[in-house]
């Protein structure tokens, strides 16, 4: 099914292939239709000039906003985005995996047939064979993670993948100890295993056909909060402290600011900028950065650089201890500006680290102030996942 906007407003629908049955078709205030679409159909959304297009956020012009209002799909509060090798975009939102394609004048959005409920997803990766890997932390008691594969038509479990590769590094008996997964580089996906079957936790990667040799993690951990493979191939993990594994020298090193009271705990995001500096955001609202060797530390609190309206507590939470004002995600734009997603807006730090700006629904074109993710695609566009849809900014 293809939808396009005629010159005088309204929504024009052209059916393709076999007949499609509609469950709902209502008129919205903006003269478009709300469509409840069967899960195997696609909906093309042509970017049209609206009240938010053309407005600027952190020096970038809004190209379009993808939301349920103009796509029919719940794209509010997206938790992960990937641009795959072919240029397609994959979005996890509302516990579903969506396929997003950029055409000459529109964005084509369609839900995949990935029939797993995707709560608490934190990352999407792609191995060299083209398989997608969706990973995150499970909810409920315990801190174990999950990872599913998706080849475009069906999903698979980690157990399926391990059993399909001969001489894999992890036996099927220890699959219950799968703990954490995160996307790597050059078509790799990384997996951490920890549990009674392992005298020491171990880390392995998979490229779609082969497993790497296991890497022994320096000590056991109760909770592994974040992982990243940097541009040099080194691995950064947060489990209480920050640890770096140099894959050239095959050794671990504990990384952290020096000095009394200078610790990094509960790190939820690790990010590498284009200059090779590493950034760490904690659940308590702290952000710290260092160079690639673990030196030249700088740190600050997110709450110290936002206006009073952003930290004003909700009336529903009056009388309760304040929730830490934390960075949900980190991204650097093509001009070197650092962008920090928060639950009340977007905080921007200029390239020389001397000027702060804050953007929310009240002072910018953001449709919603709660931002769950930031992402830069290969064309330099910035994607912001908000509580009112996905905002796409120009380079």
C-alpha cells in the first residue's frame, strides 16, 4: 500500500496487489487518516511541510517528524535505531521492530514480522552476513540480558546461532548464562557470558559465520551496564568500574578519573566521538569524558546545565526524592557539537566545550520534550527519539 499527499491536503490511498481490509479509518484534525494496518503491509509517509518542518534545533533544521499521527505506527519513545549496510533503517519502538526506507520524497515505514515483544531493547547490530541482532536487558528479578537474531523473514535465538556453528566457544549447556550483548564494528556482535558454569566470565564476538576466541573478563560482575567496541577495536565495559580490553596487547586495564571521590558507577551509556574521546553517562546524572588512553578527564552533572524549568519536579511526584537528571543517550553531530538526550529535552555542548544550549518543546520545534535516544546516520542526519515521535534533523 502506498500513501501520498495530494496538493490540496487529505490523504490519497492507492492499493497495490491483493485487496486490503481496513479495521479503522478516521479523519484526524490534520486532515490525514489513522490507519490500523495489518502487520505485513508498508506505509509510505511523504515528508510535507508542516508546523515543525524548517524549525531549528541545536543548529539543525527539522526535516520531518515520524509519528503515529502521520504513519499509523506508534513511533513514540523509540529505544534503538540502526542504519544497515544497504541503507535501510531499523527502529525499535513500542516493543516492535520497524523497517524504514528513505525514498526520493518520502519515508516508507513498515512493521517487520519479528514476532517477539521487544521490551527494554538497548541496541541493534548487524553481523557480516546481514543478520540483525536485537539486544537489551531483561526485566524483572535479575540482570540477565537477551539477544535475538533476525534475517528479514524470521527470528532466531542465541541458542539457534550457537548450535548452527561448529566448534563454537560456548556450549549449549551454558546458554542460560548468556548475560549481555552489544553491537561491535566490522560486522561483529559481542556477547558476555557469566554464571556458575564459568569460573570466570567471558566475552566472545560473532561475525555471522565464526566465533572469536573467548576473552576472560578480569573479575566477576553482578551487573554489566554498557559495552562498546571503539574505532581501534578495543572493548569498553562498565560493571561497577570502567574496564578497557586492548585487543592488540590482549590485556585489560581499569579506567577512571584519579582523585578522592572520583569514581564512575552505574554507567548506562558509553560513546566515542570522532576525535577518539570516550564519554560515559551514569544513572545518577554524571557525564565524564577522557581521551582514548584514559587520561585528560573532564566531568559535569547534566542538571547543572539545564534551565530551572527542566528540573522542576512533576506535581505527581511532589514530596518524593528527586529523580536524578541523567543523560539517556549521547551523540556528536557533524560540526562537533555534543548532544545529550534527557527526559526533559536536548542539551547541546559546542565543539570547544564552552557553551551550553537546552532545547525542549517550549523553545524549539521538538514535538515532545522527553528524548529517549540520539542517532546520527551515515548522511549526517540526526535522529531524536521523543515521546511524540522521531524527529529527523538535517546534517
